[in-house]
C-alpha cells in the first residue's frame, strides 16, 4: 500500500484504514503488510447502514459489520467506525430502535475481538445517505440506550465543530471518544471539500487542547476528503498534513 510507504518515510506512527482500499489491494496481503509495518492501526472505516442504506437488509448489514470487526482484529485496529444508515422512510423512533439493536448485537462481537465500535455522526449537510445522527445529543442518546462498554463515538471535528457550547461539553464527551478526526472547513459544497488543518475556520487547537486536558488519550486522525487534494501529489500531501498537525501541537 502506497500509504504505508509514505507514512514510514514521514515517521507517521499510525494509520486509519479504509475498507474499500484494503479490499482493492487484497485483504490477505493488506493484513500481512499492516502487521509488518509497525504502524498503529487507529481505525477501520466503515460498516453500518443498518436501516436499509445501500440496499443492505438489516441482517446483511450486521454480517458485513461482523466481517469488519474480524478484519479489525486481524490488523489490530483500535476501532471500527460505523454509520447508522439514513432513516430510509422509518420514523425516527423506529430508526433508533433498529440501530440500537444492531449495536448491542455487534458490541458483543467486538468485545470478543478486543475492538471498539465507534458510531460517527455527520453534519446534516452531508448526512442524508449515511446517517440520521447529525448531532452530539443524537449520538449520546444512542450510546445511552445501548449501555455497551465496546461502543463509543468517532468524533469528526468537521461535522461537529459548530455544536453549541462545544468546548464546555468536551469533558462530558471525552470518555465516549474512540477516535477524533481532523480537517478544516471553508464554506463546503460537499463532504469532499475539506481543507488542511489551519486553512479554514475551525478552532482546531482549542478543541484538541480541551480534549487532551479532559483526559483523551486516543488518536487524532487527519481526514482530508477533498477532490482538490486527491488530485495533488500524494507524498507532498502526507508531508503537509504532518507539518500542519505538528504546528497544532506546538502552539
């Protein structure tokens, strides 16, 4: 995987793995490469769609997520990122019941594998095909309904930075965080319009500081979904991401 080579060259310590990319490379080869790389696998993304998204039935989505958990165990990933699926014509209450049932069942599977499940809310501008969880309160409600020790949240700063009173809520949120995803915001036209840290409006450094001060000990993952940056030189993009992240830590 090109990513592993570049990350080693940049002295990056961890990698988040995208399931379609792993499948394209060849899962067996990918598992071997990742295990030999010395990189910490911070997350495996994504599984879910329990409400009928992408044409999966409920049981098919459960089976696919169980496969993702098995893969996560093989690559020693710390969490599997999940999206609920859209409401897909369900009432809000029924959609929540579907997702809670799925997460409770999968939580036990994840516990046996030693992997956390990280449910990811998304900004309502981009969530339509992915999830009906579009706020912190939506997501915390699901966590509270499940009451499962393997279930946490994937905190996408891009989606959640405009939450009311975010900084004051971080001590409450921190115990629930499995991973934190970093990118920047500049009047986006789509979810694939993210900017490098420091090139947008998000107060990343205060948010990250508040998380660390509240006891967050997990990873910060830089996640640049960007048609513009995807077309740029990949090695330089990795280098720029590392430089931007280090500058946030140094402030």
